C-alpha cells in the first residue's frame, strides 16, 4: 500500500497519495507538486502502484527493427541532429542518404527472417520523393512479409504527404491509401511539446499541435491505433510538460469514448496504445549547449507520465534515449514497456558512438527485465502476448 501520511518525507504529497490509491485523476497543480517534490521515493512508489494495478509485474518488449529511410528534411528543428539539407546537386553529396524501396523491403524481410514482428519506419520530410514512394514502401513490405506489422510515419510525415500528393489529398485519404498499401499503425513521434512558446523557439517551421492531433484523431476514427510521445529535457518547463500530458489525456478520453460507442469489428475506432517520453539527447543538435535531462529527471518524468495518463495503458522507456540502465530502473517507476531490439537507429546517437548500430538482443532485454524483478513478456505491436521458446543457453533465470 502507498506510504501512510506520517511516513511521508514531503507531507504535501498526502492528498495525491490518497487520490492515486483511490484511482482518481490528478490535476495540473498536483503534477507540478510531483515535479517539485524531493520525495522521489514516494513518487516512484505511486507510479509503481498504478503500473502494477494495470500490468502486475509484467514488462513488455517486442522484436522490432527501426528503419530510418532518409535523413533529408525540409525542416531545421533545433533539437534534431538527424536532418540534412537536400544538396543542390541532388542526393548523394555529404552524409545525407535516402534508401531505395528495394533496400527498405530487403531490410524488412531480413528483420522478419530474424524474428521481428514489427518494423518501425520514420524519416525526414524529403523535398523530392513523391507520395507513391511511401505507398510502394508499404506495399513492397506487405507483399514480401505479410505477417510483419508496419508501424510507420509520424503525424508530421502524414501532413507532409497530404501536401505533396498530386492531386492533393486530405489526411483521411492519405491514411486510407497507406492502410490499403499495408500500414498498420502510427508511431508517436513529432509531438515534441505542445506549447506555442516552445514550438516557436525550438521547432518553428514544423506543423504545430493542431495538425499532430488532427492526424491522430483521424487515425483513431479510422481504426488505426497510434502512440504518443513527449520530447522533454530541452527548453520546456515542468508546467509545459504537464500541459502536454493533459492534452494527450484529453485526446485519449475522446478516442476511448468514440471506441466505446462503436460496434466491435476491424474498423472500430482506435486509441493511443502507449506514451513514450523521449529524453532529449543534445549531442550534435543546435541545442547542444544544453545539459539534457539528468537521470533523476528521466525517472521523475516517466513516473509522472504514468500518474497523469490514467487512460493510456502503457508507458514506454525507449532505451535508446533513456539508456538501457535507466530504462531498467524505470520498470519500477511506472514504466511497463521497454520498446524492442531496434538494431539500427539513426535519429539520435550518444556521444562517442560513431555507428548507428544500436541493438539489444532478446536475451539482454529479458535479463534486464528480470533483474528489475519483472516478468519479461514478448508482445506484438498491439500488446498481445506472444509466447515463443527462449533459445537454449539464452537469458537463464
Ligand atoms: O519525432 C528527435 C525525437 C522522435 C531528438 O511510437 C529526439 O513507439 C531525443 O518518436 N533527442 C522519433 N529525441 C522517435 C519516436 C519513437 C521512438 C520509439 C518508439 C516510438 C513509438 C516512437 O525522436 C522524433 C523526435 O520527437 N527526437 N531528436 C533528440 N536529439
């Protein structure tokens, strides 16, 4: 049970403890108190209480492969170290790249052969590639790997496709065409922080929160599930993080209500499956002078995300950004999902890492989870449990 009032280091948390124990929704002001408290152990216990109420000691991971098809981007977001401007003379100069459809399909096929159940595909907003490229990408993967779940394209990419498609298409038309071609769900990227001040300072040219929510609303109405993210630890304040989380919570209320009112079936409205708080990595970005979040800020933010988002089932620590060690600790701080094996990741690289190979094996993930006192559960992209034999000699206890 959550700490009794007299045991609290910070007595101002007592009403919050009571609300969490009673399963009541927390307010912005209560979230601020959690950001301010020095009693981080009570914060962790509260987040863990909610996590265990939902998932017991299970901790989820999947066998996936991230594919970042291009780093050319028309935007210049200050937090991003990934983008490259498209060269005047065309692709190929410098360290910009774009993958051909054949390369992407081959990569997906190799991942599926190695046991992946999901490809997570995102890239920059390429100035030249036509909408047919993205349709061909999904079609090619779907034909070659009928079982592989295609989680692809952030809301920002979807808006970009609606603009470049000829004739122009609505968000709903883009999503329907992609689904027809094989798309299964949307990742949560591109959300950053829903706030005009932060938007104008750090990612001004990017479409704002209205578009991000439009895409996820239309996706949910069409029955396409998605995730949500929050990029924290740069120029935003705790109050702005909380506004962001509350906007996600309100969106999810709407999606869940639409879902509850609809009949069951494959086109039933969908909702957010998980929220992924992304820990800002300053290296190589125009905000490289900032320190980035500390370990405690990571833990605090993950725990508060769990506590504020009472209607989103899963909270993911993306170990690429939080690091495997912090993500492991976070499993007792509200987190129940570890993302997956990843393999290659281009969007962020830690200092000193010259390579984009960033992989954890299934054995390593399962061991990290077990060491945290949790039960490792492989899941598919919709959080259904998968049971396959663990390789002999692997993981152990
Ligand atoms: O949209 C960019 C962020 C996102 C940096 O849905 C950065 O399951 C930290 O959205 N430091 C892409 N973050 C990653 C993403 C994601 C990852 C894992 C799982 C899921 C999911 C989604 O990464 C971008 C942007 O918000 N990002 N630069 C940086 N320097």
